[in-house]
């Protein structure tokens, strides 16, 4: 019985797909087809692989463009037999480089098949769809957290330019005391003493030190106040997004947490 493997060279708008029977003697004879990457064309690819009785598929991890191809085949393509190593494989692009690193579409797809059979590819682990969703949410949370750090750096730069030396006295510019003071500055407060009074009593800086650091508020240009207000507004948006992402991740994990709890209550399986 023939054993067919498909190689897919992935591009943004096009796939170069080849199929070969890898159990024949001698050189492989490849069937070639160019396929678009729209949803309907990817479903058509899955149908074609079924019609060609393909048993395994290997593709390159090109940027993010491999994801819709993988997810469509994962959902719509069911081979007649399941290979021991799995039916879908994601190869790291570096392990499939041609001579001098050149990209040549169909030859690259054919090389994927040959190197998979020869066990010469570096394959990536691809988690199941639910775990990929977890990763997407966590990745987004890391990006938003990084944006928050960058915003804090921009805020300190803005305050230094405006001669407001608050960061010299307050360890956390995004803490409660600093926010109350900065919001009052953005809203138009000009009295350093009234601004200093907004600080928490737990703050090590004295009211006199704070008043001195905020002395530029008496003559602060309105543009700085508006820029400060925009920065604080952006901060609130980022923190709202972080809160929503935490809630989203909690919803995704809730079913599994319940399962772990039930296992913990089973005699002999719990931690007690």
C-alpha cells in the first residue's frame, strides 16, 4: 500500500504543495500544486489531500503564516491511517535551508518531504488548539505589560522635561500617591503644597521635599498638563486590558482547575 507524504512551502498568499509516495524505489515522483491561502482555498487543500490519500503533512514554520494552514488541516483533513509520529509536522525553517539559503517554493517543499523521511528536520512541538489559545492570551498579556513599562519610562521623561522631579522622591511613579498628584497636575492644580498633601503618609518624602520637587507646577505650560493627562488615560486603558486578559485566562483555565480539584479529592491521589 503506498504511503504518501505532502510537503508545504508556506508563503503569505500562496502555498507550494507537493505529494510523493515515499515507499517507492528510486527517486520520488512529486505531484505539485499551488494553493491560495484564503479560507475556502485552504479547505480545498484539505479535500485534495484526502482525495490523494496523503498520510502525513510537513510544513515550514514561516512567520505566522503557517498557523491558518495548520489549523485548517487539523480540523478538516483526516488521513485514512494515523502515523505513529503524528500526521502533521511543523519544521523549523533553518533545518530546511537549501543551498546558500535560497527559497525556491516547490524544491523547498520537496526537500521537506525528503528530510522528514531521512529524519533530518528539526520539528517544533505544536500544542493542541486549547493550549494554543492559552498561549495567545498569555502572549498578549506580556505585550501589554511591556507597553505599560514603556509608558512608565515615557512618563518619567515627560516629567523631567517639565522640571517636575517627582520620580526623585517617589519609587513608583504608577503608585497610588504619584497618580493622585499627577492627575491633579493634569487637571490644572498649581499649588505645590496642595499637590504634596495628596501623597500618602507612608511616603518617606516630607511635604516640604514634595513641594520643592513640584514647584514648576506654578508656571507649568498647559501642553505638559495635556500630555500628562493623555499618558494617565493611556495607563488606565492598559491596566483595563490587563484586567480583562486576566479574566479571560481565568475563564479558559476554570474547567481544568475544577478537574484538578476533583482529582485532589480522590483518596490516594490528593496531596494530603
